């Protein structure tokens, strides 16, 4: 798992994802899996992730069904601080700590 898309997050769950190097994304207000016609079985591509990733940035998500139908929507990157961005970029807090020690 490289990312999780949810309607909302409890603080501790969002933080745990970041510390494991998993990108927490949040649907924009008014969007839900049901309103977008998503089943969860799609293959997801996240566009706009690059070296300039910022807390709260919006990214485009493309969901491709097994039949080839593509649903595109915007999501918010739920990295809240530059430190969380660093944890994510390093693949989690453990990887960052080991790199810092080396």
C-alpha cells in the first residue's frame, strides 16, 4: 500500500500512516466513493507527486476500473507539516531515523 484515500481521518490514524511512509489522501468536500462511483477494486494513479510536495497540496487521482473506465477526481494530501513530508519522502519515520544516523 502506497496511499490511502479516505473521507476523513482521526489524527492518530493519519499520523500512523505518515510514520509508515503511506500517503494519506482525503476526498474533497462533497466527494465520496459512492458519489464518484468507486468500488475500491480500481487501480489508482496519483498525479502531481514530485519533489515539490507540500503539506495540504491537492493532487489528481485517476481510478481505472477493470473495464477500463477512468474516474478522475481531486484529493488533498494530508501531510500537515514539513516534518511529515520528510517522513513520507524517506518511506517512514524508521527509514528517516536510520538515514539521519548514517
